């Protein structure tokens, strides 16, 4: 019988070569670059791993999804979710090498999308190859793949796609796209995500900008927008929209216990961010609670009037602000939009224009599910360290359509690390993380279906 760990190490260079080809495809979904050829490349990767694969179209404006299946000895099915699209590489001048030509420096590999999310798929395929080499017959369980091309722009039409192909994608459990290690090298496992809602608020006043000498009588769009924004959240970070917190699901005792066991990380985070303190002096459990169980409202950007060098005495006619709301179970993006509109109208800001994107729902798996135990126990065995398990991460991924439409629990297992610079210049992975992440996925597959 082939040694699984030995196989992974022996075929590491081969997999990294394949990863270099994958990174070389500039699949920037926001710019609609290299999408068809990257989808075709992913299809070829799945077929090389022994799966049947097909590129399926989403409803516009969604990009194609690559689906595949590798039948096992058991109908018990693990769904692997990944994405082949990447963030734009700009600003290019901050990269130490061509972002779309994978480069190596020591034990680190650099390239746009290498950590988020291309190396994860290649790693998982290496884990499957190792298991196939170790088993005389088929794998012990069935593996399904769903690799989409819209994750970096909000996973447009993914819900509709999953509903349409529900039977084809049916599974018992799923691994999400990410996962990795914390600064201490402990495996980091997440069981869900916060949702997100992007909105744009716009104030319009006069037909054109006006000389500021008229500031006593001509309404100023910038002030109008500032006052509207100030009505949404107070200085204590409390969102003031009536009903905003009503649907927030309280954590279970198991989830609270998980979060209280998370090692402190705020001091390291503060130093890396150059901060003297976090909001409200958040520490320990309170720091983690806010990131996992509490919703948030953030101003992402604002623009109005003259912003060039020197001064220009002008009353701006228009002002705009971009906000995002991070949501937790069981908040709904559509309901938050309606609440925000009612709030603005009731506070005298009916003139403020509100434009909202569709939004992504939050999702959180049952922390007591047997699959979670499998992911935790195999992580501890592979890494030699007890994993850090988060009921859900602070960020957002399109897990809700998978979890709720297919009725499966989701956990993460992967190879990212704290300095991987996903979405930033010089995105990278480390060789050791790639190997350990691959071995962890192989161990998960071997341990399924879970006992009990």
C-alpha cells in the first residue's frame, strides 16, 4: 500500500508546477479576464484527478462553474467548494515579481490568487491522488467538486445555480474554500462566515457646485450626508437602525466554549496594525465575540467636493458614501436594506438615495456535528497541535447557499497563514503549509463517514 504522506511529499514539485500554470491564468473576475480558459483549465485538473467534470454556465451576470464527481466505494459524499477567480493585482508597482507568474523565494511561493484560492484546489487534488494511490480500488467515499468564478465579486447567481443543480451537487458534508494556520502554527478551523451587505448612500442638493460664500443659504450635500451617516451608528459602535439586532441568533453554549478557548491574538494584531487599542478596549472573549457573533456597520469610503491640492471654496452639490454591513445569523441582507430605508425616512433623510447590492447571507454550521469532530481530530493528528476552532470567521464567503440549499455542514481546512497577503501585493503561501494542509485533507477523507 502506498504511504499517503510519502506520496504527497514525493509529488510536491509536480503539484507546484501545476499550481504555477494555474496562477499564470489572470482570472480577475472584476475585470472579466481569462475566465473561459481558467474554467477549462480547472476542468482539466479535475479530470486528471480521475473525476468526471463539466463547465456549467450560471445565469448572467455570473461566470461559469466547474463541477465534478469522483465516485467512491460509499455513497457518502464530501463536497469540495473552491473558486478560480482572483482579485485584481493592482497596485502592480508594489509587487516584487510578476503577479501572474508564480515565483519562489526560499520556501515561499508568490502570485495573485495563490493563497486565495488556487493553491487550495491543487492541494486537495494532491490529497485525492495520494489516497487513490493508497487504495487498490475506489476512494472510501464519493467526492464532488464545485469551483466557481465569481467569489471575489460576490458570487453572483450562485444560489440560483445550486438550486438548479441541487441533485447533482447533493452531499453529506462540505469543505469550504479556505483554512490554514494562526501565527503560532495551530490549525485554524472555521465553521461559518458572517454575511455582508454593500450599500451606497448619495446626497444631491443644488444643480451645480456653488461658491462657499453662499454657505448660509445653499444646502451642502457633504453636510447632508454626514448628518445622515451620524444617525446610523453612535460613538459606542451601536447601530441605531430600529430592529437591526432583532434577528441576531445568540451563541450556543458549545459555540461560546469554542470562542473562549481561542488563544489571545489582539496584542499581535494591534502591533501589526500600528494601533494603541481596539474599539472599546476589546480584549479576550469580547474581542472574539465581536468578530464572530456581532454584526457591524463600516464606512468604506466617502467622496464629495474639492479634494485637490490647496483650497477651493465651494459648496459641493453631491456627496457619496459606500458602507458595508457585516451580518450574523439570522440577519437577512434584504431586511437590513428595508430597515435602513425606513430609518432614513423616519429621521428626515428621505432625500438620501440608497442603492444596495444583493448581499450575502451569514452561515454557521452546528458546532456539535460529527463532521466537526472529524475535522478537529484529524487536524490535531496532522499538525501535532490542538486546532483553534471558530464558530464562524469575521469575513464573508458564499457558504449560505451551499449550507442551506444542500443542507450540509461546512468546515474549513487549508493552507493559508497569517502573512499570506491575500488580496494584497505579494500574496504568498509557504511550502510547509501546503504539505500539512494537503495531509489534513487526506486525513479528513480517510476518516469519513464519521462515527456516531
